[in-house]
C-alpha cells in the first residue's frame, strides 16, 4: 500500500512546474474564502461606537456575497486548471497502465495526489488566511472609517466551513479525473500528447450567433437611458456579451483567419503564413482559454473601476445627501381620516421654531438653518414629451412610457438651496431632466383610468444641475414652481389621481451647528429618538402646536457619513479582494497556457527549421504569434469596457454618484494600470514559453 503514496509524491515532484502554481493558487483561494468568512461571521464588532448605526451589517452582507462569488469561481477555476494538469499526465498514466497497474491502482495514485494537494493547499491556505486576517481587517476598517477593534481572533466556524468546502471541490476534481481514466484506453493515454489538431471548420451559425449576441449586448449597453433600466438590463447585457465573447473566439476568429488566408498578398509572407496557419489550427483548443481570460480581465477592470469611483466620490455623495449637520423631515398631509381638527393644518414656521428650540435647549449653537418643501411623485414620459400619471393595464403592467421621478419645489426653496434668486409666475416653472418649452401633466384615475384633466406650465428656463437628489432609482427630474399655492395644487391633483398611493409633501429643516462633534450630535439624536413606539420629543408635548402631519424623522450627517463610507468602502474592499482573486486566476491560466503551448510548439518549430526556415525567422514567428494570441483577450476586454462604461455610470447614480469625470478617470486609470500588470505577466510567462521552445530553435 505504501507504493501508491510514493508514486503520488514522486509524480508531484516530477511535475512540480505544473503542480506548484496549482498548489499556490489553491492556497490563495482558501485564504481568500476564509478571510471573507471570518469577516462575515465576526459578531464581536456589532456596536463599536455607542449610538452609531450598525454599519458592520454592510460588511456581513458584502463578505457573504463575496464568498458565494469566490466559491463558485473556485469550482470553475480548479476544474479548468485540473484539465491542464491531466492533459500533461495522460502519457504518464498510460505508461502505468501498460506496465501492469490496473485502473484501480491508478485511481489510488490519483487519490493520494489529491490528498497531498488538499493537505498542502487547504492547510497552507488556512494558515495564510489567519496570518493575513488581521491585516485585511485593519485595512477594511480604515477604508470604512471604523475605529480599530481591540481583538481580532481566528474564526473556528469559518475555518471549518472553508476546509469542508474546498475538500468537496477537490473531491469533485478527483471524480472528474477518475472518470477520465475509466473511459480511456491505455493506448489513447500514451498517444494523447501526440494527437494533432484538425483544421477547424467555419461554423457560420455560431459565427452569426456571436455577432448577434455581442451586438445586442453592446446595443443594450449604449442605448439604456436611465438607472432603473440599467439595473434591469445589466445582467442581460453581460450574459449576451459573455456568449458573444465565447462565439467570437471559437467561431468568429476562425472565420476571420480563413478570410486572411484567402488574401494571397497578405498570407504568402513568411511571418504571416506561420502566424495565421498556426493560430488557425490551434484556435480550436485555445478559444475557450482566450475567452476565459478576456472575461476575467473585463470583470477585474469593471469591479475595480466602479468601486474605486464610488469610494473616491464618497465625500461628494455625503455632501449631496446630507448637506447639513442635522436634518428633520416631516411628511404631510396626515393619513386620510386621522386629521385632528384641534391641531389644524401643518405649520412649517411653528415646526421650525420648535426644532430650533429643541437643539438650543440641548446646548447646540445653530449657525445656519434653512427649509425646503418638495412633492415627489412618479410620472410616465411619453414620446411627445407629455407626462402622464402612472396607470396600469389590466394584467398589472404599466402603460407605455419612460418612468420618471418628478420632484417639485418652490422658487423660494430653490433660492435657499442654490443662492440664486428667481421669480416665477403661477404658470411658469424651471425644469431639470426634461426637454421642451412646456410641461403638460395629464392626470388619470387609478381604477377606471378616467381622464382628470391636465396641468400645463411654461418652461421659463432649464437647469444645468439638479437641485434635489431624492432617493429614487427612476430618472430624476426636478420642477421649480412659483410658490406653495402651486405646490399644494399639484399635491391635490396627484392625490386625486393616485388615491391611496399618492405621495405626501415632504418638509425638510436643515441645521448647521457650531460644535458638530459626532458624539455630541449622537447625544442630541438619542434625546430625540424613539421611546418605545413613539418619539420622546412627541411625548414631551413640545410638538403639539405644529399642526397635523403624517410622519417625522430625524437624522444627522454623521450617520450618513458612516453609512456612505461603510457602503462604498465595503464595495471597494470586495471589488479589490475579488479582483485580486480573479487576477491571480488570470495569471495562472496564462501561465498554464504558455506551458501547454510551449510543449506543443517545440516539435513544430524544429520541423520548420528542417524544411528551410532560419532560426531568426522561426524566432520572429514565435514572437509575433505569442504577442497576437496573448494580447487578443486584453484588447477585446478593453472594447467591452468602452461599451460597458455607460451602464456602469448609470448604475453608480443609484448610489448618488453623479461625477462623470471622476468615473471616467477611474475607469481609464484602472484600464491603464491593468494593461501594465498584464504586460508584466506577459514578460514573466513568455520566458517560460521561450525556455521550452528555444531548446529546439538553434
């Protein structure tokens, strides 16, 4: 029985050029999976700062998501690399069979090889993960603007889950290998490395499918007009581009190479002849590998550029969402049937005075205060520019039109926000996000779709920037109206149209204070916040004279900053973490591809010299062919990034990221940096290829 472990160990040692990168890759995947598991399950940091929102929940969600992605990718990656290893091992396994070992004995050798790799990869990966867990945690908390925790301990449950998961993955690769041995005959195993490639056929149906799917994915990417459509269409576009990429490398590339071969002026030159013919005969086996590399490169660049843009724009996002130290939001009118006649209508001036008095009573010195009233509701923009209140078909679908989130504010509030004084007549508006010289809103009932008339306004001017960024995944449009009377009229019209689904008017009061230390603001908020099911402030009676209102909320900028940085920092960390995992996988795929092609090409280039090609011509051919094959995936990935940019930009607006210049710079910087890394990988892995081939090129 001791023979099989020895054979397995000798086999690993003899093929260490192949097995060492595989073991290191396994260790890296195990370490990454463990670290994400430990961060997702770390319950000891739930309340790091008293009174602060539990932003650790973002970390748990992101790490749990990252673990799912990394786990699925690890399965694909290990199976892919294992196929390279088995291809190189077939002759050796066939020799074992010829020398008298049965398939059961070969299975035992493979079993011990898998055990050795499992102990090394899983054990080493867990040690590596525990070693870097503290460093990664400190880096993450720095990115999230969290205080550094006192103790960071290993997670036993994360270790158990990681070890179990990768043991199952290695078991799957073992079963795949055993099945290959079971269905193969010894003579097939011995001749596996010498079987030549037939000229691939031009598959016009697959070529057409590639052109159509890639074109459709690109079309969706560049024609999507709003964030909600981008959210709905993104994964469809990605799926189409992935299908198109595989078709591009497996069928379209072969069709293009055959067209080049028909061009006699181009083809019958030494460098072109060797390069085109070599790529044509080997594109069949290279296509999937090149497509995988292309897709991985695209994923890395999209993840990192998007998350870096979001993180670097966090300060701008905080300023837009939380322009003050303290914000009070009141929604009114009241719920139908709950109007209290003794309290009267909502009184904004009384509410502002009460809120300011509460702050001053708790030691806050107000340096600036302002208020804004807005009425947000959804409409459908028609092709002719008319806006309609939303109504549905009998089957539940919306009537045709582009969904827009329309926010209405008064001219006085617009001046308070921007500092720009404007005067408007009752029938005049300022407009952002919509075109045309007039705004016409057609109102329909929600039950019988009865036409309830129109509201028409003349556009006195179009705004360059949006003065309001309400949380809405639809197209954001803002309309500045003359005064509260016009705003109240719009409320009544949309209330009649939408019924129980009508929006309320939201009144906001913003306060900046002299001492905006977060701890002091937290203390004020806690004095205001819930007591059971009610606000303490409401129970104390000092809001009794503010009239009827539907709901009231109280927030501070420090909360928004913590949430924003937790969200953007968590995304960035996950993007970089998974990006590194995918990058390592890309490097290893390229490395194994260079090894595989090197061993296949060395005999071919020796034959070329025997038929008259000089060593210089052979080396030139090698150089041009490897450059062409190596940089084709990254070139296609760059094209994917160009078409994907618009969709990513729209998706980032869901997180209040509107700085197109910053997104463009982050994308360009990421692509440029990735090209440099990819070039360095080329220089390193190409040396391996040349060392194998140059033995025959003399």
